[in-house]
């Protein structure tokens, strides 16, 4: 087990668009983000305690009651919004107020505090121009320090791999992650040859990235409302 809880944990996710004030087409980006979040709310309705929504011009948040699809949700938002870059704070903890299932705003508690803290750490690391600054960070209420440290290290390494991808590598790897149905089918969808897919995946360190993603996914997948 990665985590031990003495409370019923929720997973708060806060996303923040990087460099949003410098974007020339902010309105279109916000409209696209709203559509992406609406799709996430529909596809992952069973996992969502409060629907994802834009809370500020360049921020959005949502609340999950279980974590088995948390990283997949983030990855889908990431891929659909690319080349817009987003940083994510994930907070695991209690929610001490009433929860509105229709909007992730107004609720409060350590889950949101930890997500906000994680987001602030990412911002500070970027200001310091750290060479291996992550774009996803996890915070957990009450203990579990070793697991949190390990998972944040993995998330940093995942970002380092992603940042090395060319646009073509990103397209092929994103398709592979989305469909999970083999190189032949990826090649067919991308209108390229299977050996090309194999070469792109290898050069993009896809298999190391996927293994790291699976580890984080398994850890977050432990989190349900039965954890007490």
C-alpha cells in the first residue's frame, strides 16, 4: 500500500495555465478548456464528486471521490489542450464543507489546501528556473511522507521525459496512451508504418514513461471513500 488514511480522502485537482497572460488568443483557449472539462465531467462522472470547472480566467478545479482515473484525467486534459501548457496540483485530504456535485467551488478542506500548496511549489520552482521542475505535484494530508516524496520524484521524471518529445513523438505517444491497442493500430490511425511507430516510441522513452505513469496510477487508484 502507498497510503494510510484515518479519514475519508477526496482528491482535489487544481490546474493552472502557464503564461496565460501572454497568450494572444485567451478567449479561444478558455472556450476550448471549458469544452474539454465538460467532456471530462461526462466521461468520468462516476469518479467525480464535484464537476471540473473554470474558477478563474486561467485556473480550473475539480474534486474526485476516487483516484483510479485521476492521472488519466490529467493526461487527457493535457493532450487535448496542447500546446497550451498546464501545471497541476493534486491534493488528497478531507473536505470539511458540503460538496456541490455540480460545481467544484465553495467547498473547502485539507484536500483543496494541499492541492493549492502543491501548485504554489510548482510556481516557485519555475521562478527559480530549476532544470527539472515538474508540471504535476502531489500533496497529502497527514503523514505518508515517503510515498509522497517517491511519487513526486516520479512525476518530475515524467515531466523531464515529456519535455524531450518532439511534436511528432507527442502525437504518436498520446495516441498510444489513449487507445492502448498496439503499434499496428497506432500506425493505421496515424497513417504511418508500424516500424516508424516502434522507433518513435523507443526514442521518446515511451515505455519508461508508461511504467512511471502506471506506478502513479496504481498509487492514486488506492484512494476511495472506503479508505478509513
